[in-house]
C-alpha cells in the first residue's frame, strides 16, 4: 500500500474528527498497488449510524484529507445504514484494506 504511517494517521484523525470515532476507513483502488505511481486516493468510510447530509460529509472529508496529502485528489465513498448500497461498496469492502 502506497501510504506512509504519517499519512494513514492523518487520514484516520481527519475521519474521526469529522465523522466520529466509530467510523472505519478502508483504502481501495490504485493506492493498494505498490508498483503503481501517482493516482488519487480512494477511501471507503463506513459509518454505523445514518448520515443526514452525505454529500456535505463526503466533501468535508475529501477536502481535509486532500490538504493533509498536499493536494492529492481524494475520493470518498460513504457506507451508512440509510444510504443506498452500490457495486462500488462491494468492491471496496472486498478489495479494500482497513486502516
């Protein structure tokens, strides 16, 4: 996985500050490929409770994590009981790595 310990901690700190300490984070996509270069950061944020404003939450998480990653593009996929589950969720759960 192409993330440093410091980057992982910054991601977890950001998610827990914004979404709560019960949120789980999985990285998926190209960042899991050690031989790849560049690319955005794809994160699945799993929440145990309903999310009232998912677009706002996703945007806040993306912006904060992007800043901590020196402007790297960050894509956030939310998984919560009140949100529709899509194929991307299954891919992220199956292939992603829990931080």
